[in-house]
């Protein structure tokens, strides 16, 4: 079946080849076949043709490291090469042909391949590794082949992918000249990324604004960091931001990549005043999400310590984090004031919510998040979760797992889990305002939202979302009014909280004090109190009329 698939591939009947391999997969599922080197090589070739470079790289790694079958080798057959009269000393583990030392090689791992099979596999592996950003894996596979005495292709590829490991191989430029142009370009660019000065590489990657060519980073994703640096260096921050975002999509949880995106987005927000307001706000919210993730990443602080030459103490790390947090907060606050954003939609409030969630999320002990007694490497807030959702695929599944973990912790009565669930809800920003004592802003926004959504008088629906927060805000403000001896205002807010379904049990004494001092008592929409006891505890006459309505 594999031979039929190989023939179909050679005849460019690719759909037939794929169909035959799928039949092979079904045979494998019932244990009547196994994947061998030729199968893996064919899979890799088909993946390369489809531009699926991660799969291409994976299949060729398998093909080139497939162990020998253990059969005894006989030196009685001639080499496969038609002009060679030497005896065949090794059997190709992929195509099954005998070859002499001049027309094939055996790696240090005793994996034997004839020249044509080995060259195609090595070149496809190298190209797939570059385009899939799996060069380290390719270097591990190439090294045993490069150390063989007679295989220049492996030496030339290793000299491009890991120049520091191939210094003893000499100049391999004549070997590269025989490669296809696209492969030669990819290899030379990768070698340049390891040997050129950063500024020179940026110049190679960044096109002029009116250039008609495609940027190299569209084809070679690993060049994106240099392209972004070059764009930023020339003041083209918005373009650099787009490139950084594309890089982030490939590695959403790589702290280095997230940090680069955070910096670039912040430059767009704080940069050219001519930038569209919508773009600036989008960049600001992205910077908020990324900076909160970075500041709560262990690897970020470890890398910072490495660059500074010493490990930062906990106090130094906190001081640096607090200073940066405050600088960002002030910049966002100033922009909110200039743009006249409503408090609930302000950038400063989004920053506070992001930090609050990122700080508390690692404290939940679940399979999704690293346990509290282990060193976690990342955390994030609702903004970063939205970014992960936009990346799709398994990242969207991770977001669902995080929300599920928070809900589970909240359902088990965990205090932090309950607070995180509230913060991650659509009304999370109001909870942050409520915790900071900004009751008036919360109540005004939620009452307007409740009126717009449900209409006046529809307060009999279940206590959820905005109504629950509105009730909590009214109750908190009522208690603040009692402390401030604003009795009538306290009574109004107690009644308002009761009207949206808040239980006033436990607040009878405060209600009684406010009622007595305001000159009237509550008997509707609240729990009745022992007015006699309340009046006796106050300096007001105990003959206060009972049951009168406010």
C-alpha cells in the first residue's frame, strides 16, 4: 500500500497518495501495520507540499531517526548507483537499496540512508524547521549525520542552522549552491540571524513604506522580532505593533513575546498624536492585558535579573513592579480625562481589574493553573483571556478551562474563587469601584443600565449580575451614610437595596439608628427591627410610632 502511495506521489496524484495513507492508518489502528521510515518520509513530503511545516518537520524527524530493523547486513550486492561498481555495504532503511560509502551514509545512531533519500529528507527537515520555528529539533537530528565523514549536505545545513556547532566543517557555500533557490534563501537568512549584527538584520527585514515587495517575515516567521525592532527604530510603531501581534499569535504564553507586544502597544498608545483614537485605545487595552501578565510572570523577573547581573530580592521586585504599575496608571488616567471616558469604561479601571485578577488567579489550586506551592510562570486577567480567545484553537479551550476552574472554586465556597468569578464577570469593573468606595459612580451607572435593559418597575426578576451589584452598592453606601450621620440618605439607600432584593438581616441596628434620627421608621421592603430597644439605646423618646411608612 505504501509503495502504491509512493508511485501516486511520483505521478503527482496527491489525493490518491493521501487516500492510500489513510487506508494505512485504518490498518494500523487494528495492529496489522506499523509506521516505518518510508511511510514517515512520504508523510513529510506531502506535508511540505501542503505548507504544513510543523507536520513536515515532525515526520522527517521520525524518518531520519527510525531505528534499524536488526537484519544482518550482507556485502554481496552492488551499490544502487548505476555507474558504481563498489559492493553495497549498507541497506537504506527507507527505500531498501544497497549503497556504498560514496553514495550514502550511516549516522552515529546506526541509521543508514542512501544519498537521494538522505538529501531530500535533510533539506525538507531543515526548511520545515525554519518555517515552523523548530530549529533546535532539526539541529539535534542533523548533528549525527554531519559527523559522518562523507556527507556534505548535513554539514552545510548544520553550518546554517547552528554556525557555532559547525565551525570545524569549513566553507560549505558550494553545497548550498546546489539547493533550490527558496531553500537557499531560507538557510542564508537563518544563518544571517545568528551571525549578523542586529541592526544589519533589521535593515534586511524592514522594507521601505512604499516598497512593493512582501516583507520577509510573512514567509519566515522567526524574522518578525527583527522586523518589529527595525520598524520601531524608524518610528513606525503601529506597523511594529501589528508584526508583534502576529508573532504573539504563534506563541501566546511566551513571556518574552508578550513583553515585546506590551512594549510596542504602549508605544503606539503614548506615541504619535495623529494616530486614530480607536487604534490608540485598542493598543492601550492590549498593553494593559500584556503588562499585567508580564509583571506576574516568574520568568520575566528571572530574565531581568540575568540582564542586570544579579538576582532581584522580593522587595526590589515589588518596588519595581509598583513603580511601573503607577506610571502606567497615571498615563491611563490622564488619557481618560482628556478623552472624557465614563468611569465604567475607563482605561484606568481596566488596568485595576486586570491587575486584581492576575494577582489572585494563581492562588486557585486546580489542574488548569499551577498549584500555589509551586512556582507558576504566568497569570493573566480578563483582557488577556480575551486575547487568548481571539487566538482560537487550544488557547480558546484554555480560557474555558480557566473560567471553569474559577467557577468550581467559587462553588466550593473559596473566598478568592468567589471574588475572581465576580471580577471576571461583565460587571467586574463595578466590583472594583465598589471595593474602592466609589459607590455613587457604581449606582448611577447600574441604575441607568437597569432602566435601559428592563424598564422601570420590572424588579421582580431573579437577583443576578447588575442588580446584585446595585444592591450591594446601595447597601454599602447606606452604611457609609450611617457612619457619616446622614440619616435620611441612609434610609433611602436601605430601602433601595431592599427593593432590588437584598436581605437586610443583620443590619437592623443601623436601620433603626437611621430611622430614629431621621424622624421616621421603616416597615416596608425590609426586616422590621425592635424599635423599642433601638429607641432605648438612643437619646430619642421610646414613644416612637411603630409601623409608619417612610
